[in-house]
């Protein structure tokens, strides 16, 4: 395994809501994503979801409130909690979740065309 520079990793793709797997730690993926606009209401029944905002602002709507995260902020959505990430002006985020976890969860609203329903794409650096 070689070191991965996060800025170079983020510069290697343009797709929104389409996470790239930077590395794995035990049975967890460390994913980077560029986001803008709205994701989809969804829930992960059996796992928490860790978010770290690297740049910009990310809102995570929960059924009872909305959490606003800025650069350097972390938040964990507990397993079983319906949530909908969004970013009005765009953000770069890191997400940590078990390998194979679908980005739109186990249950979700209809997935719009701009959201990639994936378990993550391998990071390809030049």
C-alpha cells in the first residue's frame, strides 16, 4: 500500500454523489465523494455512517432535525436513522462504512439520475 494524497484523489474524478474507495481499514471502506444538491432519503439498517467534511458545507437531514457540518466537522448517523445528505454550494466529504455498503442504504426513496447507487468505485490515480 502506498500513501494517498486526498487532494490528488479528489482531483482525479468529477462525478457527484459517486464515492471513490481510497483504502480499507479492516472491513471498512474509506470513501471520498464530491457532493452538490440533494442525495436521497435512505437508511442503513445495520450500520452507522461516519461523515467528515473536507471542504464546503454538508447538511444531513434527519426526520427530527437537520445537522449542518462545515469543514473539519464529523458526524455519525446512527444505524436505522433515516437521513438525507445535501449541499447547496458543494462539498468534499469522507465517508466510513463497512465494505459493500450501498450508498443509498437498505431502504430508500426513488434514486434520481444524479445519485450513483453504488458500493463505491475504486480510486484510480494517474
